[in-house]
C-alpha cells in the first residue's frame, strides 16, 4: 500500500502559512503543495485541485481543509477552503477550492476579491490513466492610492493528465490558466512532473514553462519535493523551487 491508498476518513485542518507571492491571484494553494513545491507528478487530494486536477481520481478519499494564508511582504491575507470527494462517485471525482483575498488597511495596493475553482477527474483507465479539468473564476479588485480601481475578472481553465506506469512511478502533464486573462498574476503555464510514490516516501520533480510573465518569452519554473511518513503516520515535507521568470530561489517545508 502506498502513501495515498486506503485513505477513507474525513480530514479537517486549520492552518496558518507564510508564503512569498509573485502574483496576488495565485496565492491560494494546498498545505501539501506549498510545503513540497513539486506535486504535479504526484497530485492527490487538495493539491490536485490546484496543481493537476487529474490526480483527484487516483485515490479514494474525502478531504476538507480550511486555510488562512499570510503572504509576503506582509500585507495580503487569504482565507480559504478546499474540499475533494472521490469516494461518493469514484468514476467522477469532484473538488472545489475557494479563497477570499483582502489586504491590510495600510497596504500600498489595496486588494479584495474572490478566487474559486470547481474541478472534475475521471479514471479513464483505472490505476493507469486519470484525466481532469478545473474551471476557475476570479473577481479581484485592486486600487493604489487615489487612483481608480482595476478589476481582474473572468473564467479560465486548467487541464491535466496523470499516467501511472506502475503503482510507484507516475507522470503528470498539466496546462494552467489556458484561457488568457491578460494579467501577470494569472499566467498561462504548461508542463508536468515525474514522481516516485513508495510506501513511506514520495519524490517529485516538476518542470513548467511560464508563457506570459517574462518579456523575453517562455521561462522555466523547476521544483523538487519530497514527502515522508514519520512513524508511518505523520507527513514530513520539503522542497526547493527555482523560478526562471523572477530568478528567485526558495525552500519550503511542513509537517503534519
């Protein structure tokens, strides 16, 4: 049995996370993917809804997460909820994610709005090939000083595929924000990941190309991540990411 098989109980967590954000509209995420950095080759639960929807139908589970995210440099807040259900109807997993964005009162750029998704996944070939799609809606208003507010509003789509060569080795492909909203905080990205999922250890390597944010064209974003079960129960996670758009590098981690 690997890390994700046999998960059947409801999971409800409340988390406080510190993150660095290069784009306000992308800050809501799942605890697992924020800690690992790389999950596109091994998406499961709420990390699948946001990073590769195909992964929702790989495991039979019900999970619910409540989140509060505090974004660097310290003036953006997001409260969120992620829910995934692949148990009620195993042939069509369903996931939802919602984040409400609001900035501190004295933030240089005022922001308030909504970021919501509904995702579906289907095991096209059980235990081998999973397909998924996510519909995302954003309505976020930004204002700087006394200037007129600017609004980011519209629908976009993510699509993903997860192929399991064996129960341990997986390849994920994903296209994110495929409907171009013409906003740097919601860039179009294509790529994927390769993962090994063992009984108590998961390793994942991701590579995606950002098509919109850099003036010289597409730039790569690479990430590596791991997840280990301490005592067979408590997950320990860590990762490293290099953003070719901003040339930033950072490490991430989490436990529990």
